[in-house]
């Protein structure tokens, strides 16, 4: 049983540009990473709400002890690293932010000269 069938390419005049395909694969990988992060975030919120309520209701200290929040805290640290892995370290102060700030300061300087 043949799993894949590869057809021969007959047109030698036409060249293939793989840059579009590579760009698509990079974009698809980025989108998959973002979707993965949002699923991680959703599971984090649901599970930790359930755990906090369950532990706090059944413990003698209630919501005032550290116990209900320990899992959320340590899992939240992992979630923060997942966020940084997906969106990068310059998500707040990236190139677009720098460009907007430079344009903003240039406009202010222009207004001062008028």
C-alpha cells in the first residue's frame, strides 16, 4: 500500500519560489504558538478558580491562608514564561512602540518650533 504518491514535475521553464511557503509555515507556527498560549491561559484560570474555591471552602483558614493560592502562584510563573516564549521579551517596548514614541516626540518638537 502506497502512502504517498509523488508526481514528476514536467515543466522545466517554471521556477518555484519557496519563500512564500516558508513565510506561511513560519506564520502558521506563530499562530499555533499563540493559540497554545491562550488555551494554557484558559485552563489556568478555570483550574485555579476551582482549586482556590475548593481548598478555601474545605480548609479551616478559608481564603486567608497561602494554601489556596500556591498552585496559582507557581503555575502563574510558568504561564509568564510561556507568555514570554510566545510573544517575546519586547512585547511592550518593541520596534513599533519605539517608532510611535519617536514620531510623538518629533511632533512635539515641531509644535515647539512653530
